[in-house]
C-alpha cells in the first residue's frame, strides 16, 4: 500500500475536525459530536473512504484510545489551578469516586430491570457510561462567552478530570468478573474489589505525584541544546506517568492526571511552552480519537438500538446522575440550584466510547451491541444536555459573562537564567490609584509595567500614563516583589506565584 493516500486522507480528516469547531460555535453543537460525525461521514456507511470493523479493529483502536486519554487527562491536569480547586477538593474527589460508582450501579440496575439482560452485563454497561466529560461543557460556555458563578466551574473541572480512572477501574473489574468469575459474583467479590480499587488509586496518585515532581526537576536540570527536545521529554513524562503506575498495579489514568496537576502547579524551565505544546497534542488526540471512533460506528446498527439507548440515556440524565449528586453533596455548601445544575452537567464524552472498546477486545458476548448502545447514549447526552446547558444555567441564574481578552503580544518563558515572572493585573473601579498617573502609584522597585490593556488594545506604559478603571496592567518582576504588588495594589487578583 502506498503511503501518500493515507497521509492525504489523514490531513483531510484532521482539517475537517478542526474546521468543525467553527460550526460548533455557530450552531451551539458540542464539538465532540461534530468530530464523531466526521468519522461517521467518511466511514463505510458514508463516503466509504475508510472502513473499520468493530471486532477485528477493536484492539488497535483501544490502544489509540488509551494513549489519547493519557494525553487528554495530562493536559487537563496541567491546566488546572490547584488554588482554585482546593476549596472543592473533597467534593470533587467524592463525586469522582463514589459518584461514579453510584451512577454505574443505578444505570446497571436500570438496564437489568427494564431491558432484562444479564446483571453482570448490565453493570458493565453502567460502568462504561459512568464518567463525565466537562470539557465539552466549557467548550459550549466559551463559545457563547458565558462562565459559571462561584465554585461551580472548578468543581466540574476537577470532577471531569479525575473521574475517568474510576470508570476505567469499574469497567476492568466487571470484565474480569464476566470472563473469570462467573460463578463467584457476590459480596466477597465486591469487598475484594474495594480493596483493589483503593490500592490502585493510591498507587496511581502516588506514582503521578512522584513522576510530576521528577518531571519538573528534570526540566530544571536538563541543559539541552535544542528547545524542541524539552517537549519530547514532556511526551516521555506522560507515557511514564501511565506506564509506571500500571506496572506497579496502580491506575495509569489517575497517574497521568495527577502528574499533569503537579507539573501545572510548580515552576520550572519552559513551562509555558510545555503548556501550549500539551494543549495542542491533547487537541490532536481528541480529533484523532473522536474521528476514529466515528469510523468504528455503523449508523444502521445504531438504529437497531436507539430505543434501548434512549431509555438508558434518559435514565442516566434524570435518575442516576441526579441521585448520585444528591447523595454525594448532601449537606454540602452548594445550594439546591447549584446541585441541580451539577446534576445536569453530566455530559458523556470520549471516555465512555473508549471504554466501550474494552469488551470488544476481551470478546464479551454482545459487545458490539454494547458499543452501539454506549455510542447512542453519548450522542443523546451531548445533544440533549449540551444544547440545553446555557438555558438551564440562565434559568437557575448561575451564569455570568466570560471576560474576553486579546492575546498578550509579549510572553516570558521560564528559564534557569531568569528569576522573574509576568502577570496581568486588572484595575478595579474602586482602586485608590484609578485616574492617577503610573508615577503616582508608587510601585515598589523592581517592578516593570510592560503594557497597559485598554479596550482590547495595548498602550505603552509611561510615568505620565493615567490609569483608568478596567485597565489591565501587564507587569514583570521577581516573585517576592510581584507578591507585594498583588497584596498592596490588587488584593482581589488571581495572581499566585508559579
């Protein structure tokens, strides 16, 4: 086979996936759905450009999905500000573990009761569909310049970034029960499972933390002649964060997320470059993953399960997820409106579809039907919850405008030869120095005002420049001095030392 048709087709698919993001913003359709649509369009029941078989090609696709999930979870952790999630760490962790378990049980029992399939098969289905994908949620919010009030956003980010490992453990456990323990499915099995899951989670968290600290140390100690090799090092760290915990019988997905979380909250050389690079790789993985999974789906087979899939989707959205949220957030600091919104933001995304390939690889009976049912549940969740997300947020009065800013034309890259950092501070309307000149602010020595943002334009800062409310002041200085500036002049800022 000649390689140029394959490379050309890959280029077209990637470009179609990227361009679909514009359609997503225009028509309020989650980008995940469009990536899947591109794959289905080019598959055997569409243009027939690429043909994949759910049975024979499940192994390579499962491998691709595992690698893609590693980079997606790592990038999610890397972009997470630990200070912002600190106040919701307990709630988020509880939702990502107990909440996922309750959702899996409720969906599995509902499938067993309404559809009449084998209980173990139904619990496997519930496990696969139990994790959420809030990345799709925030893509919709950003496309309409909307954000969420209070601590809702950090809670949802934490839950979505950390609940995939639990769903993966549940899925693997139920596959093992079906394949190897068909006659010993009872209380003892579940007790052993809880011990195993605790061990795997602890090993995953510990491994991810240690590898993240080692990665930050490595970036500081390496003296590479070519900057691009630092990003190659970043890829090696992601793979290690998954592989090493798995070798030690831990959870690799949790390892990659925690590794990203650690590296995102420490200071080291070329950190900003790594953030951009990891974000680009994560998007590449999402486009490739969703498009490939779309190729795996046969639309005709989807039609054969649409009634069962819709029933389970409604069960998930209106019973399983709300009950799990009410239980996990009983007597929490979040009010009823916020809890109601959290229960509605349980969008399903890439992880359930990737996990649905595990039964195919392991030869589970009716695995192809299960894959199609999971696929349909994800589609229904994205279409129903995704398109109603903003109206529900407005109805519950939990939305707020998202501050849109032009990209800063300057960037300071961390290196071991520079002990300074750069941050943009917003001038509050009640600031004492508003309507005064920059010289009259009397900033501490060692702080340099690089630029002033005004009405999405940048102006050069001079001593006689008058500071106006709403301005953004881009400053540079060492950490101690910048901390002093933040404390004395901008007490409500989001500044924190790298």
